[in-house]
């Protein structure tokens, strides 16, 4: 639908808020695959977790504006609670920052390695739990179906800057785009969008980014500590752009899920094959937001929308897993170091994955199933 430009931003925003989206090919695949999950559960009953009792994680615009505000209020609440990691990181000022600190410390271990998918599953679940237990949030972690907003992310229910959004784009500030190391031209640079400056609209317009940067995509003040964990308060910056979003449309995700039968390839294609000029949906989603800290490989969870993006990553893994539960609930790949640097052994289900001081180490095996993993504490599906 093309809206005349004369219509004000507010009207546009309220229209967007009321918008419903037809199911895309990935939604249809997920729905068509549920009987496989049902069948598997009938053969492998999980104590305390059935399809009927499982939590439903929902897409952002399938929530009412009221429900979205409950979510962003809970995130703001987490940003107001005292940090548990300030001994490790003088820059950590809140419980929200704790999660950013843990990501910074564990970035090389949990990307391009065996732990990428299971660790992020644990990480998101733990954050969802903190919102609920520490901030009285009654809902569950929403996800961002990239396809819905890929054509025009700035004016989408996620980024339109309305009170029911995850905050607006940044103010216009020139920059050169995002270099993609190792990719051949023209894929070695994601062109900039229309933002780059501070976010001034929506629920997170006042938020302070406290730690980092470590690998910034914009020119921002350096952290007082080399490890990025010092106190460096600054505004949230974004450059929401459709250039990166173009590789996150449903046909890419569908292709990823259906054409990669081994987890090695599923994860590799998802994380991007930069030398072949393929950014992948993982980088595509991160750089749709871009800015500071969203575009920073280490500090990205410091932009609250990170959590919706990685819930989608988890959803895509879940959809891939339920295509063949007998093999895919136990399939891991890669080695224990990022892109096998320095060289390390192949990871296994017995390896440990944890959240530092926030949560105990558990085996990767415990993180493989959303239906009964983590001793039954994981019990969710995506709607
Ligand atoms: C932002 O901060 C200002 C000044 O402290 C305050 O008046 C305003 O209500 C805050 N806005 C939001 C959306 O939190
Ligand atoms: C997805 O669709 C776009 C636009 O039609 C196309 O350029 C792109 O090659 C497609 N990607 C895949 C993986 O099929
Ligand atoms: C590690 O995994 C690779 C790829 O699956 C395989 O070729 C290799 O033999 C494995 N190495 C060991 C020591 O098991
Ligand atoms: Cu990450």
C-alpha cells in the first residue's frame, strides 16, 4: 500500500499500528510443520511441557499497542534496576547492562562456533525471565519477523517512533555505511540509510547506552577502558535502513531453512558467507538497525531491539529443527572458537554454555529443545 506523503507521521503511525500482515512463506512453513512437532511429542512426552501448555512467543505487530507498551515498560524497568556486574564492568549501571556485559565478554565464544544457536537461546530466555520476574512483565519475548518490515523498516510498527514501537530511527547524520570485511565489491559496504544520529522518538528516546563501543559502525566516543566495559554514557543511535533489510525477506529465510539439511550449513548461511558476498539474515537484521550499539558486534544487545531480532533467529532455528526433530534436536556443528580461530576441537552436546555470573553453565544438550530443554524450563513455541 502506498500512502500519500501529505499524511502526517502520526496518522501513518496509527495506521501502521493497526496493520495486519498476511502470513509469509516462512509463517506458512511453520504452521504446516506443527503436526510434526505434535507427532514427536506424542512419541517423546516431555514432563510438564505439552503443546497446550507451551508459551507462545508472538510477532511484534501481532501484539496490541498496549501489550507492546507493557514490553517496553518492562525493558525500561530493567534499565532502572541496579546492576549485578559492576565489579566486572564499571560501566554497567543496570540489570539491562548486565546482559550487555555478558555478551561483550563472551562474544568470541558464542559466534561462528558450536555455541551460536544454543547460547543465544539460553540468553534470550534468561532475559525474558528477568523481565517477568524482576519487572512484573506478564507477556513473553516478542520476535521481529524481518519480512514484514523489510521494504520500509523506518515506517514500520517496529521503528516508526510511536509509543507502540521499539523506538524510532536516529536523526539524520552523515556516515559512510557499514563495511563488511572480507566481502567483494559491491557487497563490502552496506549503504547508509537516513539516520545515524540519536533516537529521539518512542519509548527509548531517553535511554543511556553505558558500555562499549568495541566495534562501532559509527564514529562514537571511545570507551575509557580497552575492554569496552568502562562507563561511557551516550544516546542510542540508529541508522534503520532497507539496504541491509533487503537480504532478510521471507524468500531468503525460506531458502535458508529448506535448502540446508545439516546444521553446519544452516548456521553458516545464517551467519553470513562474507567472502561470497552473502550477508545472511543474521547480519542483515543487525544492520537493518545498525548504529550504536546495534551495529557493534560485541555491544549489540545494548539496543533493546536486539532481543526481538535474536528471538527471530531462535524462531528460524526452531522452524528448521521441527522439520526433522529426530536428528535436528541433537545436531551441533562448528568448533568451540569463532571461525575456528584459534583452532579448537569440534563442539559437542556435552560442552558447557553459560551466562557468566547471571546463570549457571549447562550442557549444550540442555539448550537444544524449546519443548522441555533446560530441565523443563524451556517450554515455548513461536506463533
Ligand atoms: C525523558 O526525560 C525527560 C527529562 O528527564 C522527561 O521529562 C521525559 O518524560 C522522558 N521521556 C520518556 C519517554 O521517558
Ligand atoms: C529473494 O527475492 C529477491 C527479490 O525478488 C531476489 O533478488 C533474491 O535473489 C531472492 N533471494 C533468494 C535467496 O531467493
Ligand atoms: C570435526 O568436524 C568436521 C566437520 O564435521 C569433521 O570433518 C572432522 O572430522 C571433525 N573432527 C574431529 C576431530 O572429530
Ligand atoms: Cu550475539
